[in-house]
């Protein structure tokens, strides 16, 4: 399983930016080597069946017939034809996926995927998805919020600590007795308030960031990029909450919980049904596979799907033969799959900078190179999409093979394709690596 993230190794550095954020969206398409790319924000990862159907239709009508899941619980469409923007926007808008076109790139909202879906476990956790829905409404209704960058991240965690570990810019963490903590960036302190006030408080935190960024004049995209003299402070945030009529109490040196991502498989839900956590290998599905999930959600489930920040899909309240249908489609529903700890960038042919088809290479050795450490395949030195923290194995294409780096092991610059399986298996299972 993925290790807890290392804040020190993943922290952004204060920067001075000379251009605006070019992060792609559903309206601002990115020109990739395999055509245009659209990133459709799915706040909280929450989709209705009609919305999921619309995404499949968009992939077939305008793209390459595939959907990619991102590390923020969003959906990407690739291979889009030049000139398809208006048609794509009309289709997405009709499905309710573009409620505020001016804000579509800033709706980066992750939520605990299993929140509100677990069977009775005696916990006093809130349903964080309710917060996410209300926050998205407030965000889209605030004209000033459109100035946030497409990289600014909000997390609504029900208290278990899964999405709170993703390095959000604003985190809401559920507490017992209907309370919540709001954290700014990676601060040690937080503000505690009533859970019902959490969505409004998160919006005020975003406004505080924009004010600080404007004063700094560095065009910071994220909280961690603010210069030290303009860092966000819990006391000032508390004053802003008080001015808005929200009662908050500063909590010093919070012990933040950590929970790993939900593993592929079945878990007890409510009313005798099960919750399915589905893992598409490398976070990529063709539309036939996606439609299997949609049909199971529609015919046997709750009529809803949840895309997770770990490139998976959760189907709530499923009964009947749905699990078998999903596995027959080539999707993972067991926790012993090698795909649980393998990630990769786009690679060839989608990225012009890539030196290898990393996804094909990963598929070729996945079953023969298992191990406890996560492994990430990169087509170039940018290493897009690599895991947070330090305890993972890094494979970077060099043009003639791969450079392999693993904790506690010498870097290998000469791993040829024929040697990949053995070299990777060794790096992932060495006892010295496991101890790290």
C-alpha cells in the first residue's frame, strides 16, 4: 500500500511566477501529442449516472474512446479533435458538469470516497460529501473565486485522514459531535468550528489566500508558494471567521490522522448491500469498461458513482451480479492485484516529451515485478504524477532503457527493457527497502 506522505519532501517552495496558470479544463483544452486534452472537474468525485453517461459519450464522439482518472478525482478526455470545443462544452453543460463556466477549472475538490457509505462501525464521522456539494455551490456563486488557480486544492475529509494527506491548500477534517477543523495549507495549527459552517469557512480561507497572494505580488498558485512574510495565519483567519459570524476556536499542534486509500474490493455498506471499490489499471478505461460501471450503478446500485483521488471508482449500495460484470470487463476488484501500487504518466504516444510507452512497459512486467513499495513509471525527467513522499520506486525512461531509483539502493542508469521485471522486483522486495 502507498506510504504516508512526507510533508518535507513534497512541500512546494515560494516562487515568483511570470505567467498565469495554464492548467487545462473542459473549456481550456491542452494541445497534446495525441490531440487535444480536456480535464473535466468532478467536485468530490461525485457523479450521477446521466453525468457519467455524458462523459462516455464525449469520449466516443470527440476523443479516443477512453477516460483517464486523475489524482484529484477528475476525468480527462484525450485525443480530442481540433474544433470540438463548442460541441464538448454543450454536451457537458447539458449534463450539469459545467454549472459555472467561469469557475470550471477551480472546482478542485476531493472528498473521502467512502464517507457516508461505511456500514455501522460505531464512528461519529460526518458525511463529508454533503460538505463538498454545498461548498461547490458556494464556490461557483462567488465571482471572485474564479481568480484561484487550476491547481488550488480543497479537501473535505470525514475524519479518517485519507484526503487530508494529499497536501490540500484548504482542508476540512470532521471531528466528533458535529465539529470540524479547518486547516490552511500544511500548518500545524487549525481552527475548530461547527460542521455546518465548514463549507463557508473553506470559502473564506480561499478568499484569505487570494488577498495574501495579491499583497505578495508573486502570482502564487498555492498556499505553500506564498512568501514567508505573507504566510496565512490561523489568528487572522479566526478574525475573518468572526467577522462573517462564524464562531471558531484555534487548536494548536493538531495531531492529524492518516488513513490509506480504500483498497480494491467489496466492503459492507448499509441495508445489506455492498460498496465496491474498483481500480482501473493505471487509471484508464475505455468507454465500454466505463459503461459497465455506469450500468451497475444504475441497475444494481444507488444511481451514483464516486471517482477517487487514487484513480479508482466507488459504487455505493450495490446488489446482484455487479462484481462479476465488473471483473469480466478487466477492472480490478481484489486487493491482491499488482495494479494497486503501480502508477504511470501518459508516456508515448500522448506526450511529445516522453521517451517510452511507459504504460505498455508497465503492463508487460506488472505480474512479474510485485512488491510492497509503490512504483511510478515516467517517460521523461519531469516525472509527472509521481507519488507523494519518499518511499516509492522511480523508473524514468532514458531513451535506451530506464533509470531505476529506490530507497536505500544505488541508482541504476542502465536497465534495459529485457531486464525490467527482474530489476524492479528486486528493488521492491529488498529487505533494506522495506524498512524505509
